[in-house]
C-alpha cells in the first residue's frame, strides 16, 4: 500500500521528537493517581495537532480522537502514563528530577510513541480511513480502585464507545529483547491474577502448654506445604499456575502461642477453568486442614487482573502487518508471560492485540523493568512508532 509506505518513510524523521518527548516525561515522572503534569503535556500536544481531546477521564486520563477523511473502522492505541516509587540509578542528563520517583517501566516510551503516532497520522488524515483514538491511561501499576482508575476506570468512562472501537492495540517495552525486535503471543499473552488472603485462627496459650491452645503458626506451615503440594500434583502439569505468598504475620511474643496468622499472596493462571479448579480445590484442602487441627481457616481470592488475551483474528492480521512494516525476521513468537497487565480490561471488551518492543542495546545486558537501573535504548522509539502507525493505518481500512 502506497500510503502505508509514505507514512513509514516519514517515521524516521520523528526520531528526535521521540527522544525529546521521552526525556521530558522521564525527567518528571509521576506516581499512579498523580499524573497531573504528565496529562497536561499529553493533552497540549494532542490539542496542538488539532485532535479532539478529552481530559480528566478516570482521574488523569486523556483521550485524543483523529478522524480520517475516508470511512473506515475505529482503532485505538493505548499508552500508560504512571511511574514507580524508585530512586533512579541511571546517570544521564535527562534522569529523573523527582526524588524517589522514576519511569522504570518504560511508560515514558509508551507515551512518546503514542504521541508521535498521533503526529505522524494526523499529517495524513486527508488520505486515511476510519477513526483513531489515542488513549493515555493513568494508574496502570495498580491495583485499580474498582472502576474508578486505571484501565477499568477508562473503560467504565466509555473510552471504547462513541464511536464503538473495533480494535485496540498496545505495546510494552521489553528489556530482554534487542532493539528492533518484536515479541508477540498468539492468544493468551499474560496471566490473570488474584490477590490471595489466608487467615488461620488458632487459640493462644503459654508456650509451655501448646496442648491447651491451637498454634496457628504451625498450621500455617502445614497450609503452605499442602497448598504447594496441591498445585504441583493435583493440577494437570500442562497448565501453568503460580501461587506465592509475599506477606505473613502473626504472634507477638516468643513464649506465647499466637492466636492468628495472616498471609497474603498472589495467584496467577493462564486459563479460567484452571483458576476455578484451583480456588475450589484449595478451599476444600484448607477446610480439611482446619478440621484436622481444630483451627479456623479462611481463604479468599480477590480478582486483580483478568487474563490478557489477544483476539485470534486481529492478532493474525496484526502479525501480518508488523511483518510487512518491520520485516518478518524481526518478529518472535513467544509463550505467555506470568506477569499481569491491566490492558486486559480493554481486551475483555473489544478485540485487542498486545505485543512487546525490544529496548535492549545489542550486546549489552538489559536491566529488568521496575529496576532503578532500567535504561532502555532510545533507538527503539522509532521501531515502536513504525509498529504503532503501521498497525493503526492498516487496521482502520474498511
Ligand atoms: Zn510496571
Ligand atoms: Zn509497565
């Protein structure tokens, strides 16, 4: 397609603009629910391009809409905006100017790519088909406050409506992938997750007379072993699952049995039916343990993120487009990741495609996301822009 080629040719010319935007965002990171300044920069940029802009959505969300001249489909691009509570350890002229806050998850990259794509496509609006919606979403790092913030807040506020969005795409930077490489999964991309609350109530007693009480610390130890045993041997090993506990607390003195122990953890799964099987199985297991030990055990699962699934048909088309735009040799098919992402809330409503953009300098060991040393290679920005603009311009064709 002639138009697509022209758009991509012009992407290279935006390399400096992309870096400037990224450095601007990187220097002034804002935590989840506080992205006020960031939202201002985004909204002004989109307004200057002549887009219809809505602000203050689900706290600090911004949405820009660009109309092509020809009839077509409505496609959305989502970029997240929040930073993390970390003290940056990367030394650069554009390092974080805000003590204790850092863009360590690459959302500065995501926003810059979204804005540059809006700029690039708005230059071709007289020849483009369909409608483009650029969604800048706050508070991705969550957990979301019910339907008030993050992706569920944006969806509840109607960003996928008027007009109805036919397809939505997004990318995330990947520090374990070279610049210029794209990683994707066919359907399930990332795990669904539930927060787990386990409370064991026993009976306090003197440390010298445990037979007069019920020791919830001992019961908790048994619970932990039984839970991992259940996951390892009662669930079909071909279905990946993880349950880890990150917090345990109970008791207040070395020679008194505690009366209660609380544990909190995270459960991740790649299949809804397996999630149900694990939740029910573990509840049964814990009720048996409570009976056997004379304790009371409560086990609760609080949904945090749904499974992130790419739409099969859209995914196949998107991979085809990315192959045309970037070259098929740059695409890598990958198994799903056990992390979670709130983009899954959009994907639960409309056909979605989510993929990863390599940001590692070839030959250099990349630092992980959420690390104070995370230092993505800006050469990746143009690749991200080409991918975004290529997908949007192609998918909006009727
Ligand atoms: Zn993150
Ligand atoms: Zn992130």
